[in-house]
């Protein structure tokens, strides 16, 4: 019968584990003092544990010479057995820790995408990948994937980053969005409303800012309009701009991806265009990391959530 499934198990008749550890360390060093340093106890404690083990076994394990220890034949046999057993135990624990670490995946992305796209899907992730712990690192600062600061990233831009494999998840567009409470329907009425701004990273190639929107909308610049575009409410975090827009505080250029749920529900509306292209969202990993089982599982789940069947491209 399989012992793992047996209701009857013979008790192990072993001396205390602490005494076996103390003896194995003392035998390896042939010194109570060095064994004590390894186990972070006192030499007296090691000596006491060894004497207790000798009493339990009914035979000496060491010959105590002047300033020196030597193993007896019985001690030598026990040492070899314990060393092999402890080595196997250590290897098993190490393998378990490695597996635990390999089943934890860190995903980094900007704060707005984390709040509006990743977090609402976390319950779906836990159901799809119950054996993987997903750690979400939300920051507008880029981390170094090649250095191992994170396992995966969702980044916006144009892709093609050196040392990374990428898969395009979705194109990103920004457009004027507002609460229906404002009653805004025509672009001609836009000057009557406060404009809401979000900060963009300095390295952004095509930021969605109001000055660019007026230019692409073909609306001629004027001193009053330029002044109004620069005024209004300004936020460093796009999620705060979204909340202000929901509250009816003005009109914002928002990501149509990140406010998709609010647009579907009618809490927000896009009264007119144009929509500004700002690049795409890309799923990225350091070259080679995408083949690791846990990382690959998260990669496939994210791609599926984006409605894609993708393979990473270098």
C-alpha cells in the first residue's frame, strides 16, 4: 500500500533533530566551537547536545583529545549517513524555494494602465492561473527588464526596444471625453468648458496634449484659446484626470482604452473627434524570459485578455 495514502504509519524512532544537527556540524568541523558558530549557539550547547546523543545511542561518537576532536568508528558511520541525509533535505528545500520563486511573476506598467486595465482583471487571472502569484508594479518610471527588475512589462510607445521581445496588444488613441452632465455636443462649444490636462513623460514621442489636438482638429490658434488650453485643471496621474472628468469638472483628452468601460456605460461620452494616435501598448520581456513557464503563462493570459493570439517577436 502507498504509504502516503495509508491510515497507518510507523512512528520514526529518531533522536532529537537538534542533537543530530549539532553532531553533524561538530563532525564536519571536528570542533565544537566552529560548529557553534555555524549554528549560532554556544560551544557548551553543542557539547551538551552531542553528549545527549551519545547517551541516547549508548556509545561514544567522538574521542576528545587535547584541543582536538576525532570521530570514533560509530561516529564516522553516523556522520556519513547524516551528511547524505541533510544534503538531500537541503536540496529538497532549495528546489521548493526555487519553484516558489519561479511561480511568482512581476508585471510592471504605468499607474493608469494598472488601475484601469490590469486590476479589474485580477479575479479572472486568479481563476485562469491559480498556481501563479502575479505581483503588480505600478509606476510611470521604466524598470530595467534585462536586469531582472521585473519579469514582464506593458509599455506604451512604438516598440522595438533593444534586448526585449515584444507583442503589440492594442493601438492607443486619445480623444476629448466629458461627462454627459456638461451637455457638450459640438466642437464650437468647447471654449465654454474647462480643459483637463494630464502630464506626459518627457520621452513621449506623440503626447496627447490639447495644443496638438487643436492643431489636428484644424482649429486655428488664437491668444485666448492658447491661454485657455494652458489653464484649467492639471494632473500628474491620468486616473485623477479621469475622476475629475467623471465628476463633471471639465473636458479631458483621455485614453479610449482606459475609459472604455465608462464610455460603454454612458458615464462618459466622446462628443467629437479627432482621436490622437499616441502609439500602442506592448507586452514585453527580456529576451529568453518569455520561455519560462510561469512568465509564458502570464504572457498568454494578457494576450488573451487583449483579444489576441500572439507570439513574442524580437
